[in-house]
C-alpha cells in the first residue's frame, strides 16, 4: 500500500514538473503575440523629402538679364536704332516675335529706361514690373512685328557717357546710332564689327553688329582736343591733265602727311583761269573758294574730324582753251601752310 502511494505521488510530481517546465518554456521562448504592422508602417531605408521648390521670381531675374524661363516664342530681324541728343540718347527697338502659344510673355527691355511710344500687335499688352523690366504679352500665335521707343538714362564716367540695358536674344542684331555732332567717339563693348559713315544729311552714323547676348552697352564722348602745337605738314601733289576740244581737264590728288599737330582745314592756291568742279575726300564738312584776290583764288576745305596722320584730297577742275593749235600756261594746285610740297605731272 505504501508502495502504491509512493508511485502515485511520484507520478503526480513528475506530471507537475512537466507542466511547470512547459509553461516556463512557453513564457521564455514565445513572446506575446502582437498584431502585425501594416505594410506602410514597416521600417525601410531612410529617405529625405525635398523641400518645396522656391517660386521663380521673374522680376529679380529681369535685372540685369531677362528670365531664363521665358519660352514659347522666338525673336528674329532685331534692330536697335539710337539718336544721341547731347548727354541723352533715345532708342527704337524693333523685331519680329513668333509666338507658339497664346498669351506668351516676352521680356523686352530692362534697365533705367522710360518708354516714349510703342507700336504693338493687335491685342498685345505692354507692362512694366517693379524692377524696371518691360514685358510684352502677345494675344495670338504667329509672327508679329513689335516696335518700342524709349530713352535710356546715361551714367557719367569722366568724359564718357555710358548706358546699359537688356534686350531680347536674337541671332542677328544690328545697332545704328546717329550722332548730333561729328566729333563724337562711340563704342559698343563686345560688338563684332563697328563702322562709321556719313548720312545723306551730313550727320555721323555709327553701325555695329552685336554679339549673341541679352546685354546692350554703349559709350560715347566728344573727341579729346589735343594740345595745340605748331602744325607741321608735308604734301605731295599728283596731277593728270588731259586736253580736249575747248577745255583742259585736271585731276589732282594732294597727299598730306602730318608730322606734328593735326589737320582740320586745308588751303590750296588756284590759278586764276581754272574752275573747280569737284572736291572729294574723307570727312569733308564743306569747301569754298575765296576770290578776293582775283590773281590767286584760294580753295578752303574744312574737315569734320581732325587728321593727325595722313589725308588724301582730290580736286577736279577745268580751264577753257582756245582753238587748236594754241599755247597756254599749265595751271596748278598749290597747297598752303605746308613745309614741303612736291609732286608729279
């Protein structure tokens, strides 16, 4: 009996030990069940979210250059013409805009300028922002002609006057500036070529072809007068005389070389029996003949720009001849105020 009791208690103890061990293992090796996290909450690689892009400010981009984001159009046949009026200058900007979309905005001119007048396509609107940039809003698509007249404020830099502003980009850009005086020196920094010539009205016109850039810059000043010094000039005359029926025709070229000083007025003594028909040369302002002394008239030629190196003057004239055969004294053109004069006939 005792043995049976011992077996029963041993079995109960062993069963209790098994239950306790299983419970311990469950508590140690099987954590409490946690609901699975949704896929979106699973941990993943670190990711940086970019900050919202700052809005583009076309106003700030317009000074000194137009906004880069301006698209939807092309510019062609651009020209800019200026007129210098003392220390001020007025420009006329003209071009053809080809709009690919309606209501596209074209940045035209930016800088210290004042609009005087404009010739715009139908329905187009010209506006100006707070930073001084003029914008053109085109109402329709296609090629459209645009013209804007404006004054640009010059900045004084010593003897120079300097103005600068931006204009639309174009492959071909021609700038033509008319001067109100003939002794102005005009520069276009960055220009591909510059040419100076006389207009039919006698005024000086400077033409420049600009590079591909949105910046326009011009400088001008009166030519600095050199210190007055005693003028030293040499001259060589070459004359061709051809006798025809009733007249002797003369074609003379006077080649001046300036050794010292500058040459702005030429004086040539003429024979009394010769008639001057034409006077040609660079930068001639006017010419006249003084006949106060009938025995020796004086031809005076005034130049619009002083010459300090060399100068060529061409004089054409004729003299009446009697019937052939005849004798006559060959006339001559004698330069005055020169240290040496020689030549060929």
